[in-house]
C-alpha cells in the first residue's frame, strides 16, 4: 500500500526525495506527532560529492550509498516507500506515484537536480553526466574498457581517440573528475598497460568561461588551473562545445578533438518534476520559493535543496549539499511552527565556504576569512567528506580505500563489474 493508513489521524507529511534535503527534513521532525512518508525512486541515499572517486576507480560504489530504511530506523513517525513520483495534484493535495496516490497535509519537495545538456541533443546522446551512481560506474567501466581496446588497436589515430578523455565543465565536479582521471591514468594505468605509449593519452578539461571554479576568487581559479596542468590535464578556457558525435568534439571556435569519451559536467538543472508543478521556474529551472521556503499561494508546500531557487544575500544560493542540508533542516523547523500554531521563519543561509579537490595533495578552498590551496585544504576536504559520509561501515571503507590508495599510489577498484537486471527472468 503506497497511501497512509486512513484510520491514522495524525497530520500526514509527504517528503519527495531521500537526498540531503529530504532526509534532513525527516530527521528534523523526529518526535513530532505526525506521520511522515518519504518517497524515493532508489532504496538508498547517495553521497554525490564523492561520485568522481567511484568514476575514477578510487572507491567502490557501495562506499557512498546507504540504505534509506536503515537510516530511518529508530524514527517511529516515518516510513519509506520506493517509488517514482510522477506528478502532484496541488489542488487535491495528492502526490501521484507510479504505484498509486497519497494525500498530504504538508508536502516537502526535495527531488534534487539532474544533468543539463541544454539543447545539445547530440551531447545528451553520446556523452554521460555524473549525477548518479550508475553514471559513475558507467564512466569507470568506459575508461577501463577503452584502455583494453586501445591495447589491441593498431591504428594510431583510432587509439588516440580511445585514449582521449574530454571533461566538459570547469566547476567543482569537472575539476575534481579531470584531476582524478589524470591521476588514474598517469599513476596507475601506466603500470597496468606496459604495451601502451602514454604520450598518446590525454585528459582535456573544457570550460566555456574565462576561468575554472567561477565561484572561487580569481587567484584560486588560476591556482586550480595550474595544479591541474601539473597533473597532466590540458585545461582549455573559453572552450565552449558546439557538437559531439561520439567520435569527435567540435568547439565553437572550430577546433576539433578526436575523443571516444566525453564526460559532461557543465550544468545541472532542477529535477524535471519541478517543471510539471506549474509553480514557475527560475535559474537552472528551479522553483522559486518564499523566504520561508514555502511555495507562493501554497503554505502547505515547501521546497528544499537543489530543486529550490532560494534568494541569498548575494543572489540565488548555489546547488550544494550544504544548502540542501540547511534548507531541509529549516523546512522541518517551519513545519513544526505551523503544527504548533506559530508563524514560519525566513531561512538564513550560513555560508561555510567551498572547496574543490584537484588531486593528491592539491585542493583549493574559499573559507570564511581565508583562501587556501595545497595540502591543508586537501586534508581538510578529505576530513569533511569522511565526517559527512553516512554510516560507520562506509566511513571505514572510505578510509581504508584512501589509505591504500595513498600508501600504494593505487586506485584499487579497477574492475568492470556490471549489473545485469535482465539476468533475473520473472516467471
Ligand atoms: C559530482 C558531484 C559533486 C558534488 N560535490 C559537492 C561538494 O563537494 N560539496 C557540496 O556541497 N555539494 C556538492 N555537490 C552537490 C550536492 O551533491 C547536491 O547539491 C545535493 O545532493 C542536493 O541535495 P538534494 O537533497 O537537493 O538532492 P539529492 O541529493 O539529489 O536527492 C534527491 C533525491 O530525490 C530522488 N528523486 C528525484 N526525483 C524523484 C522522483 N521523481 N521520484 C522519486 N524520487 C526522486 C533522487 O533519487 C534522490 O535520492 C556535488 C554534486 C555532484 C553531482
């Protein structure tokens, strides 16, 4: 049964999405006399900031996912349903899922975001983004498969195409992916493939703008580019992509790069569910919300995380885990206010800065009052990820993988294990 028990008269709160924002909202309502239903298409919570490490064979996929039901154990007023949310009927206060409908008194919409290929349909067809665990595994397998193919390819032009990896997008995700990919190739695969000439390998980072990491101060942007180049990444600024056919990427300036792999980290947009709701969309197709995170005209509906367009002091807040956690927490606080007859409060974002990993011993960070680069932010970022990752087993596994990788200069998860849903034949 997807709907709630009709005999249960407690207010029903439906939360769409068991990501950072949705889970934080649920946890914030612990102990309240309400029934909460969390809906997610997956049965796990994903720690997206470390997807690039799965994609580059550094850590195993199950290190950064955690079963949602296990996370909710011990919270009596919440239940979980794995299902796809298809639509919301706001006039009838009903959520429509692939498995039935649920009514709600309060609704928290936190479905996150997805890769934005803008209107470049050829790119969507031939490249892959890095937004979910399946994509991270596909990227890892693709890189390893192409090295195997290249090892037996006699045509040098074809081989170079196989060994050229283009990452598009100079934001944190693109920078981290390009840096880790270059390290995988030049420190580990170079030992696995003695038959290949590694001069033929290329990792190219294309950024349409003037600098990498646009949210960072200019000095750190330059430091990041220099550190990546030192690690063997070719950084091309003002390198906007015009087209890609799976074999060659064409830049808007006419330059053509032969590459069999294009990894798209150039944009995200709010989940497509948001567009369907009719609340209007702002930048990155996010839904505009009031300062209380409620939807204008629908005080019973809150939006949090990547799906919400929240105005901050210096413009719209970025789509980050920090914003998702803080906004999810605030939504819970405001729902409690409403339940207890109080007025909801405006959300105030606490900016804790931002950091990006470039590779071993290299990171840049904009912290309140200081810009840092090099070893210290690298260590700091590892510590933050370790502390923020869900589950003790996952943390130990992460630490073990990192220590092994660090001490042995290795990226240990170099197996192309693939799932096979079709192996299970339903009777
Ligand atoms: C590669 C990468 C690196 C990143 N690095 C950082 C970083 O270093 N620091 C940082 O602060 N942020 C980082 N981010 C951003 C951060 O991960 C996101 O901002 C954050 O996950 C947003 O949280 P959320 O709860 O809004 O959405 P999500 O965490 O995406 O959760 C949304 C949930 O909703 C579910 N869902 C979506 N649609 C439906 C539907 N129709 N039906 C059912 N379920 C649905 C999804 O399955 C998902 O579980 C990174 C993101 C990526 C992709």
